[in-house]
């Protein structure tokens, strides 16, 4: 399952609806989601991720994250906080580096990878700021 880029190179096709599988995820010392559903739309360099999640502490929220996968900085807002991000491919991994401007500033690096059969996405997250945490979140295609 791949999508073609303008230069003929193919990258994993992340398009679709993805439901977090908490049994296969490891939240480490970071925030814990009770549930999360991502609707990903990737068209060329434009990526939209609509996230609906319920946090153990923090309630429910739904928001859009908009990126361009060309290394240019993009701005989003999550629960009233500014998030500045850049996104690019490293091989078959989509890497999103973000700075969160909240009460305390935080840095987050997300590495998204698609399984060979196209049925799961693994998100490896490294966070620094108020807490330093490593997370692995697994999503199943719906």
C-alpha cells in the first residue's frame, strides 16, 4: 500500500481511519489516551489528521492537525495551545517535529510507520519538556 510522489518515488499510504489499540500501545510516563481515532488524508505534500481522543486526565477533544510534508513550518492549535511543526519523510517513516507553546514549552517528535500488510500504523513518540517520555502507540485500520 503506497502512494506515488511527484518524483515517482512511493511512500506508505497512511490515508484512512485508524483506531488506537490500547492493548498494543505503551504510553510510558507520558499522557494516556483512553481512546483515539485518527482520520488521515494525505494528498501530495498536504497532510490532514483529524484526531478525536479521550484522555484519562483532560477530557475529550477533537481537532485537526494540518501539515505540509516538505519541511516547511506549519502552525496548529490543540486545546488552545500553539503547536509549530515540520514534517518530512525519512525513508518509509513520516517524521513530525513539533514545538508546543503551552504553560511549559515542550518538544515532540513523532515517527509514523505503516506495517507491511497496511493494517496497522505505529507511532513512536519522544517528548521533552515538563516530562521526558517515550511512547509507542499502535493504530488499527478501520
